[in-house]
C-alpha cells in the first residue's frame, strides 16, 4: 500500500484493505450504475470489518 502508516493493525484487516484497494481500482473502469452498486457494497463491507476489528480490540484492551 502506498502512504505507509505505522499502525498496529491485525493482518486480516491489512489484507482486507489491500483487496479493497485493488477492487476499487478495477471498479473505476465499470459503467456508472455498476460502479455505484459495487462501491456501496465495498463501503458496507469495510464498515462491518472495522466494527468487528474495533470490537475485538476493545475486548483485548478495554482502554483502547
């Protein structure tokens, strides 16, 4: 990923972000309606992944 950020993120989240980035680049070539639907699905998936990750981090470290 470009713009390296030094965060202690779970490996599965980093891999998910990379897959999403790759998919988003490919989506740029789709027609508008298909692109909008796919981007909305990606946004929902990212939100769900973030919630799951934060919930896990919160359980492991209540001060997080």
